[in-house]
């Protein structure tokens, strides 16, 4: 077998996204996957506006819109169904240029991602194989695997290995990484139902804050609905294996709906956990997605965190493999992504505890404080803005001390004067955003190094964002993060690495 620069273990959304992004940079990648086809059971159901931007980068934006629906936000309800608090989210696009809450069926998304992957000759997906061993050999990684049909063994060597193989990651075990428990384990029942009956519910996510039976409801498609209920001790999914058995739980939503009008798609038990790997890298081996972190689903950030991992790491791998950046820059993957993943896990834990804790006393506190949550400074913005917390200062984030300004922040995605979104011009490459016209020599430097310059017209959203950040120009990384802000445009242009899209990697 040929030697690809990158081998990826796992062809879920994270693995396929990583392979697609690498192919766009002209980097060959081989995905090894145990299953021959998309895993048919629905799991993740939500992506935010920032991840929707990644869908656009992958080339599946319109296809994703065709299988998803925009949610209107989040409601917290008491056990009687009374609304305690509501956080509205923009369904038509705000700072990210896309809806800030997108609901979908995961098998549909995986099918879209895999179909798109076939457009990239540099990306190969080999299903029906199970990885059995990993060994680092000098300047490469050897991956041993067997064909699950024939039992024949084989191996492949690569410069780098990405472990995108989920919560029970073989790659994580192979590099001696272990999951650190962040002290959250709850057993929940997950129910997926299809019905053509209009249930007449608000088109957002419903969180029922009930210590006796916390629950979540959302409509994820034209006819598809998802419920999650916390299981009591001794209960299992087998206790709810029919519509009749589920009726007591679903009565508030399915009153008047005949059993013949309900298709029970799936009933499953999941243990929601909060965990993060103690290390995400050993040598040439990296962990991404659920292999690196497990997030309770209450804020819908589990899959999104994995796709952020892929967006953060792949451009750095491409830059190292292409000689634009030194290999030590790969250390920034864990130092940048791990704090953000832990912050999202803590927020998900807090949301879960808020829904489930305290018994009757907790109910009284929720009834008192939840309606006032919108008064907490920054809380509503954090929930509804779709803006990730800024990355910390580091080798690829030149933030001043104390932190202020634009460095470490994700750029917005406004519509420009020419009618195009900013991401259409800069996504996937280094860019200079500026409020002043660059000198010809600066423009030439940027062009020669594979970057692009975007001049923000006065009084536009992009112009105001730059000025509010205390800068007249910003150096933006290929993942959309501001590397540094400045007033000296020539200095930023001179700091641009020689890195851009590689035409050989474009879809055929």
C-alpha cells in the first residue's frame, strides 16, 4: 500500500471532515473505518452557526441546509410546562452568516459528508477494516489493521495519524492517554419518532427542568422528533420499547395522536458523561472528537467540538507538511483546543445540573431565578451569539497582556460590498483584513505567499468589528482565528507565512 502523509482512524463526521480539509490543501489522507457504510442510528442532532461555516468550507452548505432545520433557540420549562426562560437564536444568520442553531439527523449528515468526500481524489475511505496496532517508527507511524471480512492483515505507514475513533478510542489507548472524569454521569433514554402529524410545538429546543424526570424535546426534521428523558435507577431502554410503553412520557406532546400515526425509529439508553483526555498527542499521533473529549448533550456541542478540532489541526498539518511552518507548531493543537473543550463541558454540566438537581427546593429556586437569567451580564449573549470564547495567547495567537483586542477571536462572516460573504474570500487560507488600502508592495507580498487581502469599506460590519477591536488591520489564520491585530499593515503583511490553498487538492 502507498504511504499517505496522513492516516485517519474513524470515518465519522470528524474523520471525514479532517480528510476533506486536508484534501483541499493538497494533502493525501487515508481513512480506515470498521464499518462498510454509515452507522444508521441517529445520535448527534445539533450544530451551531460556527460549525455551519465549516460545512460551507467543506462544500456541503446547500446539501446540509437540505437535511436540517433552523431552531429558534432554547426554552427552560418547569415540570408543568410553564416557560421559565427563553433564549432566542437568530434563524436567518447573524455574526456567522448562518442560523445559530441547526437540527438534523446524523446519518443524513454523514451520508452528505461521505458523498462530498468522493469529489476529492486525494482522500480515500477504506471501510470494513479494524485497526489492531500502532507503532511509531523514526519519522513515521505504522498502522496495522485487518480486513473484517477476510481476516487478512495489512499495514500502512504515514507521517501523522489522527485518532477520530470515538469514545472507546483504540488510538487513545495505544498512546497511553486516559480520560479524566469531570464528575458527571447520568443515564438517559433517547427516543426518535417520525410522524406526519403537526405536534404544534415551538420550533426550538425544550429543556424540562424537573428533578423527578428531566427531559429534552426538539423537532429535528419535517417529520422527525427527538426526546431525551433521564432514567430512574433500575430503568432501562427495554422498559420503553413500544409506543404504548412510551405514552406516559410523551403524553404532553402526543396527546390525540393515534399509535398508527407514529413510527418509533429508535429507543436507546445513553450514559451522558463529562470527560477529557489527559493528553491529545503523542509524537505523530493526535486525538480528535470523542476520542479526546466527551460532552454532555445539554448545549448541543459534542459533535461541534470534534469538528472544531479538525478545523484547528488540519491546516497546521498542511502547513508543516508543506514546509510553511515548523513541526513544533503542532503543539498548539492541544494547547488551543483543550481549554475550549473543557469550558464547553463545564457549561454543559452546569446546564444538566440546573435541569436535574435539587428536588422540590431546586424547583423553587429555578422558578425564582430562571426568569431572571437574561439579566446576568453576558449570559444571554454567550448562549445566543454563536461566538466561541477567544483562544489563549500562544505561538499562533499574539495577544497582548492583559488580553484585549482581536487576537484569538474568530472573525465574523458578514456580507461584503460585493455581495459575497467574508468566508468566500478567506476561508482556508491566511488573510489580511484592513480598514486602509495596502501599498502595492504589501499586496504583492501577500499574493506571493498564497494569502489574500480584504479591505473593509467604511461603516460596514467588518470595518466596525476591526475598529471596535482596537485595530486597523488583522492577520487571520486559515481556521478563521485572528493571529494578531495591529495598526501597522506592512508588519502584518511581512508576518504572513507562505501558505495557501493548493490547487491540486481541489475537488475534481
